[in-house]
């Protein structure tokens, strides 16, 4: 028994070492940085220990802007992308012809590089000296007033960001939901048909509860993913996100470390910890709801 | 409710798209199921039994033909408009709902004048739950019930709308041997009490024979024989039915008819007046052998199995299509196990002759 346990630790050692060096140590370090006031990265000295970094970050208008952007992004994209994916997955599992073709088409964005997708969105939305972008061309066609989506009003920029995020996260969700729907035994739907339930009722009362574990998994990972959004914003609005007013919390952390006004690991750490607390809370709430709603 | 099938046919396109021919799952079904009977639809796996059941249920639409309940043609109606209850092979109980919610589910779909209040629904559910004896399980979820209990819930759900026809797809296949015996009695009892016309599908001939009023034997989508279990057993219309019904299976021999006598391995074993000369298959039920030291049928004795009430004599014969010849004799007959061979007389009404090519029955007079 003793020998076995020694061997077990030996096998676990590489993983523990790697996780310790690259995960646990940085996490502890972030916590320490966030509590050191007036830390100077050149001299590696600080003036004291306290919560000043947190209060600074929470009063920083750039952070508050990033917080607002991130929350909007989460609240808009997670429900919308999940519902849309569910509809598409349901549609995909209901058709027989061309199903594989559509599955491939819907999965394509997943294997496409984020920045390449960003380029496509530029063509769609960006105003250049030569064109107003395809979407504006369409709006003009129907007699509307063109909008500058990339450098224009806040709602337009937010719309593009949400559009982009939804478009990028959907393939994975569709994939997972299609396989979840396929794994529901068709006998349940048949039984419900014999029981006289309508198509909508079968979907909401039978099929949906059966795939609810998968749905909750997607919602939780969706929340986490959206809270950690950054690259999407960069792909659309460039690296100076604060100037564009489209920064996210992760973007703020990055800027605090390496950005133009950067070099403040303490503020970055404090912001990172705030983000961690937000995600942690939301995930806990999700799990509590899940325990109540998902029955098997 | 009387169920009439008229030229009912279902053809599916072949799964392999390169093969253009269609698969005929159900071919030209024509029969009438009398009201209030328990019918066993019997056949080997993949013979189209379940498709036939789905056609009656309305989950599949027939390629040709009609389904008639009573005097009403229901061919074009969806399942819920036909007034059928169905129990699926894996029961298909909704796992996220309790037994009560499962049973109530069909009632919640009623519309218009038929609409029930919560109390009425609960009353109906409790009544039907009492019938299948699951009253104390109503608040449990399917995952917390045994296979037998789940099945009762499934039957209760099928019965709660008081269907005109109850359909059961392999109702006993997911149960263990002991529960199977018990449940089939249970199904018989519930059917007697509710008097609902019931059709159940099975590949187990013993199951079908033991509880059905009538059995339908199917092979490759075609009805082979339709009748009371004992009739079909005593008078199988073709070699397939003869071989499919009965445990142990019927013994089939390559035989020949010459001058009104049946020859197996050169010995004249039975007078078969009226049968024409030629090569035939002779099928002999295990209980058709009478041990007789002077009997005309001789086979090499391998061993005997003593069951108490009767004895199974296992012997071999070069012309037998089965691995061994199994004959069941009364245990009062003492078989000499030391002897290398055993001799029998054959009971004429336990011997059936079949054409070598068509496998259809060749009838002969029994001499009386």
C-alpha cells in the first residue's frame, strides 16, 4: 500500500510540477502583486500592503468602461448565441438532405483564424476612403443613413462586437448541441407523438429537458468565455482599445501590463482578481441553478 | 375495438443507396383482429413485426393498404387521433418526469371539450396506477425504478387515455427470466380487466403462445399463419412455422414418400396415405416419439436428460437437419442408456410433411 502510494505520487509529479510552476505560483504572485501598494517594477520595491490597487482600479474610468463593455457583451451574446445555436442544431437534426453540407458550413468559422474573421468583418463594416463597407452599402441600397460601425457611435461598435462574438462562438455550440440532440433516443419523441403532444410541446417538454445538461455546460462555458473576451475586440478595433472605448476587462489587464500606459503589474493583478471574482460568482450561481433545474 | 388490416404494405428504400430495390418490411397484410383479444405478433428479429405495429399505431404511414379500427378508416390519422396506447421496447418513460407526470402527460395534451382539470387528471392517473399496482411509486422518477416497475408505468401511461387499441413492442425483452413470467401473466390480467384489444410484438414464441388468444407468425414481412396458439402449433402451415414454434424445436428430417409410406434413412417409419411420392421434409415434434423396442424409427442414442415429469432423449440420426434428435417421453418409459441405439414409433398427428422446394405443407390422411 505504502509503495503504491509512492508510485502514485511519482506518476503525478510531472503534472504537479508543471501546474505548480505555471499555474499555482503565478496565481499566488498575482495575489501578492495586487496587495502591494506603490510597487515599482524597476526597483522591485513597494511602499506598503493594502487594498489601494483595488480602489484605484475600481475608480479608473477605463476600467469601468471595460467592465460595462464586458457585461454588455456577456448579457447579449451568451443567451443569443445559445438560443440561435439551439435553433440551428434543431434544424440540422430535423433535416435529412444536405445535412452534412450544412454541418460543415456552420462549423467553418470554428476552424478559421480569429484575425482572418476580423478582416472579413472589416470588409463588412469598416469605412475606408474607397467604400463604406458592405453593410453600409446595403443600408444605402434601402435608402437608410450609413453608420460608421468601427469608429462611430458606441451602440454601433457594440453591435459589431456582439455580432462578431456570436458568430465566432456559435460553431462550437452548434456542434455540441447537434450531437446532444442526436443522442436523445427517438423513442421519446415517438412516445410523445403517440401521447398527442404537439411538435413545440415535444421540443420544450421532452427534448429540451433531455439535453439540459449539455445546455448548461454551454451556458457556463459561454459565460466564462465571454467574460474573458479580448482578442475579438482587438481584431475589430485595433490595439488601442481604451481610445476606441471598446476595451474589455482582460484588455484592461493587458494594457496595464504592456500597453502604452502600462507597466503597472499591481493594477493589472487587482483587475485580474476582480474578473476572477466575477466569473467565480456567476459560475457558482449557474451551478446552483443547474442543480435545481437539471434532474439527471 | 376490432382491428382490420387490408392489403397493408410498407416498403422502405434500401439503406444502401446504390441498391435501387426497396425493402419490403410488411407485405400485403390482410386480417381481422376481433374485439377485446390479446394478439401476439410473432417472428424472428428483423421480420417487420415492429414496422407492422408502427403502422397500426400510426407512427409509420403505409405504402399501400388500410388500417381500420371498428368501422373507421384510420389510415390517414396521426397516432393521437387513432386512440392507441403504445408501450415501447425500452419503455420510453420521460426520465425527467415522475411516474405520475409520465402517466398524466398524454392527458395534458387533450384539447377542447376533452380538456381535464388537474384533479381529474390525477384521479385518472391514480385509477390506472392502481390497475397496474404502482400506486406507491407515483412520485418516483424512472431512474429510481426497476425494469418491471418502469414497464408498469409505461403500460399505465398507454392506458390512461383509455385507448381503443393497446400496442406493446417487445414488452418483456428487457426483463429478467423470472420477471418475464410474472409480467406476462400481469399483461394478460390487465388485458382481461380492461378488455382493450391488445397487440404485442415478440420474437419469443413461448411468450406469444402462453398469453395470446391469437398469434400471427411472420417471416420477412409476410404473414405465415394466423390462428389460436394451439391450432398453429398442432397444424403449422409451412416448415418455417413448424420450426419456429415449440421448445425444444421440431426435429426436421430429409425423408421420402413412397407408395403411401414415409421413409427416413431407408426405414418405413409411418403410413402417410394420400401423400404423393417424392422427397420431402418430415418434421416430428419432440413429443411425437413413443419409445418402442420394435418401433420402426431408430437413432443412435447419445444421452438422456431427466426432467422429473418427463425425459428428454437425445439421439442422432444422419438424415436429421437438427444437431440432435430431441424426443420428450414420459419418465415412466425406462430408456436403456447402455444401449447404442433407441427405437421409436411416431405419432401420426405429430408428424408434418413439407415440400422440399416450397416448404409448404403436404397433407396426408392419418388412417382413421
